[in-house]
């Protein structure tokens, strides 16, 4: 049975790159292309993706459109670019407003996670179709401590702890309801799962891959290059 193209991907790329020394990490070279190109290619390989909306700073829109045009012939789904807001929640809201194609679900992804595997995208979308909300994540490897005033307060049971990744996938009408509730309550969440959880919707955790790292500092690029090289072998 052929999978439906029922999901809009929203790529959040509107950060200020303060920990990258001012370098826009999404347009930075990675492997044989750039971070942005790697992400776009991964999503366009997914049969569930109907189209993408890239969210960036308003001053970067022309540069992003130019970068997307460089690989336009490779992309099998429409890609729009829109300006972000002052916060992540506002940026995603702008992205939702810019969806111009039919979609029942949205997959919200950090543009700084270029090593996302198409198979993992499809897996988390499949879980969201069954449960209305799902996110990729991996079990934590390290022991986590709760610290107050510089001293360890408690040690959570590691077996129940997961590191949340993206994409985070939601039924679009559920996400819109969650945005309305947050606006009514004056809330601004930094995590989309938390936004939907506030609506009383349970979010399923879909096991992803440890290679789905987020590029935050220059050192992360060396790790990403090594992981890319390993994938190609």
C-alpha cells in the first residue's frame, strides 16, 4: 500500500548561531554539500512528505532561497521559505501559517540536525498517525543528576530517561489547538512536545538513532563529518 503524502515538514533554522561565532551553521558546508542541503535531501526522500517550509531569519531569506535553488532539481517536493519569530514557538507558528499544500500532520525538525535518516522520519510519522503525536528520541547513556546549589539533590532512574530529538510529529489540527491554548494562557514553550502536552495530549516516544545529533558548537561539525563518512562506507 502506497504511503500518503500527508505530512508537512517544518525546518526551524531561525537561530542566531551565537555559539558558532556568528557563522550560520545551517548554510555551513558539511560533507559534499551544506547542512541545509543534507536536511532537505533526507526529507524529500520520504514518501510521506508533501512539502517543506524552511523558517529562517528575515534577513537570511534571500540567501536561503538561493541555497535551495542550487539543488532544486534534486528535490521532489515543494519548499517554501518564511521568516521566523522572536521565539521558537512563534517561528513554528509562522511556519504553520505558510503551509500552502494539503497536510494532515506536521513534522517539526531542527535544521541543525542534518544527519536525520529518512527511515526514522517515516517511523515517527507512522507513530503519529496512530497516536496523534510522536517524537524521535533515544535512551540516555549517562547517569543524570538533579543539582541544586551546586550539590546533587537526586538521581533519576536512568531506565526511564530519554533524550528528545526531532522531528516531532503532530496531527495538524491538534497542534493548532495547542497553539491557541498557549496564546490564551500567555505561554511560550521552547519544546513542541511540551506545547502539545499542555493540551492534555500524550506524545509517543519513537526510538531514533544516536547519529541524529544537533550541531551547536564548531566541534559538533567534526563529529558530524565523521558520522557522514561512516555512513558512506
